[in-house]
C-alpha cells in the first residue's frame, strides 16, 4: 500500500498493512539541543526534521494552498524591545509581547477584539472573494494534485480557537454570556468564509481530509461548558462538514490539547471524527478508543514524559498501546511537540521502537 491508501483505510477503520508514520513536531529548543547531539545543523524547522528522519507527517503533510483565515494580514510593528523580548502592535488592534528565544507563545497585553466595533473593523478581512486567498495559478495547482499518491488536506478551520486568540479566554467567555448573538455572528462569518472557499476549490481538486484547530481544553476539561459547545459550535461544524461531504471529504481532524472526553460526542455530531495529539496524562486512551471505536480516530497517546525517562519506559509505554493499535482507528505519535528534555538518541530509539510496533520495515536511517 502507498501512503494515500493507508491513510484512507485507517480513517475508515479498515485493515491496513501499517498505519502512517506520523509525529507532532518539536519545540525550537529541542531542535537546538539535537543540533549538538548529531542532528545536521541545516535541519532547522519541524518539516526539515521530519523529512530527514523519514517521517510521513504531521508537519510535512500536504495542504491545499488556500487562505482560510483573516486575509490579508495587516502589517505589524515593533513598538518596544530589549534583549529578551519585543512589544508588538499586531496591526489588527492588539498588542503582544514576543519572546526572542525559545518557543514561549506571544503574551497579549491587549486583545484585538474587545467590543463589537473592533469586530466590525475586522469583519471585512473574512470575505471569501478577497484576492489572494487562492493562488493565481490555480489551474496549474489543481492539475499538479490530480495524480498524487499521498493524502491532501484543506484547512485549518477554527471556531473557538481563533476567537479565543483574538478576545482572550475571559473575553470570549463573557461574550457567550452577555452577547450570544454577537458570538453567533462572528462564528457564522467564519462558517460562510469556509463554505465559500470550499465550493470554489473542491470542485477542481479532490482532497482527503480537513483540519480544525481549537485548543479549547486544559488538563481537567474544556474551557467552555459542553452545553455551550453543543449550542454554539456543533451546528456550525455540521454546516461546514456537510458541504465537505458533498465533495467526498469525510475525514475531519481536530487539533485539541488537554482532557477532551466531554467534547467528543459533540464533535461527532458536528461531523468531526478524529483528534490529535491526545495527551496521555489527561486522557484514558484505552477507554476512549474502546468507547468510540468505529466512530472516532485518535492520533497521539505516546506520553512525552516516557521519552524524557527514556529506555525501558519507552518500551513499556509502546507495549501498552499495542492492543489499541491492533483494534484499528489509532495512529501512535508523541502526544505534543517533543520537549527539549528528550535527547536526540532517545528520540531515534523511540522512532525505531515505534516503527517496529506499527510494522514499518523500510529503512528510515537518516545516516544512510
């Protein structure tokens, strides 16, 4: 089987010779450490490292070159800085602190959307007909993808995740309570953008999956109640996934950290049927896989802490995942970006053991 055949069969809970060899990437600090431990110094990005190590994704998985978010992106400017950080005006009304070293996310001191008037300024940037959302050589691109032997996706889409980034957790939480019509308007604007783009591009190119990004959970559960999730988000997911289904796209993969169990039924109702990176410390992967077998595919589940411990802990962790893998509908991978506490040699050992588990026999030795 080739990569595309494996992908399609795994997400349909069908027999497969082996599951795809995916990983979730690495923190900048991890790659910096590995450069000192044998990783070639010209391998600087997640994609560079994954391709060098012979992985098949997730950072090197192919996506349609379509702008599905805010566009065009207004220019930002630095309004202050020192040796450690820069204070940045993001160009859409927000101000954040950007740290110059490491992978620490930007810290917003003023969010772009604080009121309806802020939203009205941004709303025109979600017009599906804005030039530049689709490449000018679209016909050439469509022809290029016609005879591929690897999976191709469209996305990412996000309802809660993007609004949370633009409003902050407190801002979006208060808006759900005080002005639900406004939240509906913002979410509907995003949905209309995606549906418009999907209808324009998927008439020319067949894709295999769509990606969603939410990150709406922490280690003890969701950041909003399941009731609010089902009321505001699930019907809007369904509007988009129904249109995707018209074009043969039945795989919808959501990226969400944290303890996710209370949202899975809602995602399924909304047409979303897979998740990564399923954090091991927050979730009972055995129970979730059993409860949702045949309805929901899980990707992840390899505890990053096991790689930090190394050695036999890696072996015992993978051994526990063996029956889940054999049951189908599961792709093992580290349950977030690999942290810098993991040595390069330990990671190579993990890849070797994981590839034995999934039955990948072809050589992936980066030194060969």
